[in-house]
């Protein structure tokens, strides 16, 4: 199955985060997460905390719209609250 990613470009622009950096965090094998509240559409959402290839720690919010579409609705430098909430899961 090939995943398709969509992005909230306003969020990325505000935080000076690129789409590639978001995907790098999602590919980080040591990333952590916590479940966020469902979206207004009722879709599940998860906040990921991980590193880019240049060691930038970011928090990336993903809304799971369909089985093959993931919408990155939030991206910015990882905040202390998100770091503390995200726990390592294998």
C-alpha cells in the first residue's frame, strides 16, 4: 500500500518546516507519539515527536483520513509539553 500525504502548508510556513522534514520525522525509527483528540470530521489524529536528518526535533500532527491518506495538519519545533506526552512504543 502506498501512502499519500497531504499538508497544511499554512502550519508549515508559520513554523518554517518543510514537507520533507515532516516525512523525515515520520521515518525516524526512534520517534515517539501520543494520540491527539479526533478531528472535527471524527478522524483519528496522532502527534509524533522525532528528529529530521539535520537533528532538528519537531512535533508533527497527522490526521488519518482514509486507509491510504495521511494529512499533516500541524508541524513545528517540538514543545516541552509534546515531548513529555510522547512516550516510546515499539
